[in-house]
C-alpha cells in the first residue's frame, strides 16, 4: 500500500511536468486549506490558454508568489481566479507572473 502511494505521487509529479500535454489537472493547492479572512479573490481575464497544460502552468507560477492562497484557471472561459493576501501580493504581480509565461492579461 505504501509503495503504491509512492508510485501515485511519482506519477502525479511526472504529469505536472508534462506541460501542455497534461490534461489531468491537479489543483495548485489542496482542498481543505482555508483562506484567511484577509484574503481577497479576484477573477482575471487571461487570453492565450489552449489546454489544461496552460492552466497548470499559470496555476503553478502564480501559486509560487508569496501571499497567493489559491489559483484556479479555466482555458475555455479564458480566466484565472486567484485568492491572495493583499498585504503580501497585488494584482500587478499576479498579472506579471501570468504574462511572463506568454499569456495576455486584460486590464
Ligand atoms: Cu496548453
């Protein structure tokens, strides 16, 4: 059972590295991590995403910013939803992280 769990973890890690070929999107943050009261949630329009791999690229990059609690991305809808602590990070930093990947942020 333990070995099986390790294999699952390795497979998930490999999938996360697969980029655009990866459609098995895992959430950037696990469920059950409550956002503190100070966090705000903002929906950002993003163009240029074409698949789940693009969503994962945005999720992993934005999640690395200090103060970001949760990131969701939807390539079909062309948007990312970010929950963050406004005392630690701002929309401009999030926008910059997304644009650095080659996607366009509206506004
Ligand atoms: Cu893609």
